[in-house]
């Protein structure tokens, strides 16, 4: 198995562990304590550190001189925390359980954006790297489909404890595979005598580089809606006369997203920013239609269509981050972007909890509106034509390391961004 093949296996194993935690923690808490709310508190402690740990994890990854140890160690810490929660949840004092959840969640940014940032060192610049991001995005969607199903199956055959143990084993496998990647080709670690990027450098890049600012603000806004979709799907299915249909709707969305990432996400002839706008607008339009569907079956079809539209969104986002993130803060950009999306999704889940008494169709229309607004936000942010490297700026000055110049490690040529017609 080549380096990128091992990377995909590690990414899939890590993300299965991550995606399965939401269901497994709640099931285990319910089984041992009879309280699903206890599981919700533990899950909140698991998710909360993502945005705070993201800049720390990204800066540490950029500065380390032993990237193999750092990345494999972060995944091992993630797996260890899952294993510890398997033993402690419902048996140990609550503060200890929450502390372990916070520590494990602090490794979360390396499971998402931290891993994705390695692709620039594994795949040469060009269309092959763009397709590689499509495969990477597919690991998220594949995990979203398989992890909850695997947790539910193992819990049904035995109990939630073994289901959590399976997730811990998946995280351990990811750590073992990550230790075999060719980090010597990553260019990781600071060059001797080079200045070190500060903890705020990634956030500065996300704000100053227009393409990064556009995709980060748009996807963060969109994920406020996506984060509430699971709860709204349950409410909508109940209103349509099928209380258990919420899982069907979310499975349809996840399967559609997997298909979309494998098919549409591999398209390299469409500019990544345009693909972001199409994905957000298409997902919003499909969910708006689903709000008025007469049955769960029709709603499931529209959720699947929404998933197909959502599938290429992550692929395009990863390409933009890799293309425009400055070399010294690339990992920070990836981890921060992922952390902001997780935080936005958690915010959306909390907001819909306050509005749960509203009609489900109205809530779903609100989610669709957020996604359409996100597409508009991206369009407005990048409305001005990007300045190509080497071309004169506003005052006739040549552009050197300006905010819109792609990074050296991106899929670009000396003449600027590649286009479908040529370099």
C-alpha cells in the first residue's frame, strides 16, 4: 500500500472513531446511568475543546521536528481517551469523566484538519492532488455512514461498552497507520533559523487571505444549519407519522454525501470557490424542498439529493485551504477551519434545542435559509477578481506575498492558479 493509500486507511479509521462517539457515548451513559443527559454532557465536553485546541495543535504540528511522533501520538491520545471513557463513564466521578473527555476532544483537530493537512506532502501538486482531496473528503462521509451503523449493531448484539471499545480500536489502528507515513517528505518542522509562526498566525491567515476568509465564513455559517439537521430530521419524521424515520433521513443524507464526494468531488475542471457556492446553494435548495414533502419517502429522496450537493463541499474547502494557506501555518489553517465548523455545528444543535417546539418544516426551512445565505456570503466575499501573482496591484505594484497569492506548496504553477484550459 502506497503512502497515500496508508493515509486514506488511517484517516478512515480515525474518522470512524470520531463519528461514532456521538451515538456511543449517549448509549453507554443511558445503559449505565439511565440518563441520556449525562451522555450529552460528556459529548459536549468532548466537542467543546475543538476550536480552542485547533490553533495549539496546528502550531505544535508546524513546529515539531518529529512529525511522525506528533501525529501518531495525537491519534494515540485520541484512542486512549475513548478507551478510558469506555471504562470510566458511569463508574467514575463525573469530574474525572469530563476531564478525560476534554483531553480526548483536544486531540480532535488532528483527526480532522490535522490529518488533511498532510496531503500536500503525500501527493504532488496538480490534478492528482485535487482528486486526493476528493478521496479524503469521502473518508468523512464514509465514516458518517458506517460508524453509527457499526455502533448500533455492536450495541444491539451486546452492549454499548463493546461498541465504544471498537471505536477505541479504530483510533489505535489509525495511530499505527499514521506512524508508517513518509513524513520525511512532508517538509514538517521549522527550517533552521526560520521564524516560528505564532499561535495567532493561522487565524490571521484565515482573515487576511480573502479566499480563506470566504470559505471559512461561509462554511461556518452553513454548519450552524447542518449541526441542527439531525434533531430536525427526527422532528420532521415524527410530524410525518414515522417517529423512527429520522435515522432514515440522516442515512439518506450521509449516503448521498458519500456519493457526491466520490463523483462530483473528484471534478477538477470547476474552480473550487464556485464548487463551494454550488454545493451550499444546492444543499439549501434541496432541504427547502424537503420541508414541504408529503411523506418520509419523498423527504428521504430530497435528503439524499441534499447530501449529493453537500458531498463536494468539503473537497472544495480542502483544496482552497491547501492552495492559499501560507506554508508556515498550513496545519493551523486546516485545524482552525475544522474546529470552527465543529463549534458551529454544536451551536446549531443547541439553538434548535431552544426552538424544538416550532414546526419541523419551519426549522428545516431555516436550515435551508442558512445554507443559501452561506452561498451568498461566499459570493460576496470573493466578488472582487483575485489578483494573480506577478501582476500589478491597485497602485501598479507587483504582487509578491499578498493576501490572495497561493502558497508555494499548493497546486499552482509559477503563472498562477491552474485553469481547465491549461496552467
